C-alpha cells in the first residue's frame, strides 16, 4: 500500500515539473511554407511633362503612387538651394496632392528650377522618399493698350465785331498809293514823300480799327465738350490699367519636367 502511494507521489511530481517547463517555453508561430514576405514601402512621384497653368485658378497636380497605404507629405524648394523650402503640403492619407503655384504668404513664385520631394510613412514606421525637378517659366501677360488721347477743341476763339467805317480804312493802303501816284490826280506832279506818309498813316489807322474791334473769348461749349472727352478718357484709362494689373498678377506659368531626380 505504501509503495502504491509512493508511485503516485512520484508521478505527480513529474507531471508538475512538465507543466512548469511547458509554461516557460516560448510559443513561436510558424509561417506557412511559401508565404510571401512583407513588401517594403516604396513611393513614386510624377507631374505633367509640359503644361501651362494660370494661377490662382489652376493648380499643379502631384501624383503619388505607393506600394502600400501610407501618409504622404510633399515639399518644394529651390533646386540650387534645397534648404530654401518654398511650399509644403499638408499631410495626406492618400497619394493625391496639388500645388497652388504660390510661395510663402501666397505670393506667386517666379521663373526658376524647383525640386519636389515626397516623403511617405506607413503605420509600421516604414518611410520612403522620391523626388523630381521642374522648371517654371513666367509667360508674358495678355495686357491691353492704353486708349488714344482725345482730340481737344479750342477753348478760346476770336470774337467781336468790326465797325463798318473801319473796312474802307483798312483797305485804303491798297488803293491810295495807286491814286496818289497818278499825275492826272496831282496836277501833273509825281507823288512826294508827304503823300506816301499820308497813305501809310491811313492804312495803319484802318488796320488798328479792324483789329481792335475783335478779341479772344472763352468758348463755353468747346470747354464742356473737352471736359466730357477728358473724363471719358480717364475712365477708360483706369479700366485698362486695372485690367492690366490683374493680368500681370495672374500671368500664366509654364511647368516643364526635368529628367532625373534632384
């Protein structure tokens, strides 16, 4: 009886030891034979090879292709100065990004060579980057020519009247010398200097009488028409200048892809 109890005790000790050993042994999950290993995270970026865009109405699409789901962010910097970042996108959960062709403070960027770099990061902590270079060329804006200057009317005119008696006096210099020079009207004696002086004096008096009867006067109707024409010109000029300012601010940009990764 005592021997049977001893065997049970020894069996219990062995079972307890086995259970303790099994509890300390790590359990390793076996990968099925032939199962593919996890694919590393990879990213590719592309833009149109040559396109013309008009800011701020159009943006540059940046297409991102991922080997597996990840969050992406893009930066755009000067190609010759990579530390000078011009634009940075928000972090996106998909591979679709776009750039509004503007830099810091919403200011349109100028012509030059730029580098686009995309960084992807997945939930497992894997990262991948890709980049490319583009060349921006600012194209001439479509501006308008200024309107032609208006033709202005004279605002002062010669006005007044001439006394009737001044007319024969005014033409006297043309007539008197001819008659004073006739011998039949001078008792056969030729005209002397005194008679010539008389004719010149009469002529000057007639000319003065004719001129002093007229004066310069402001033409109110012409002045009104000139003011209206000037106001219309100023209005059209302001409209053209405003349209040209808008055209310059929205000048088109040509975007060309540069081969190779910066």
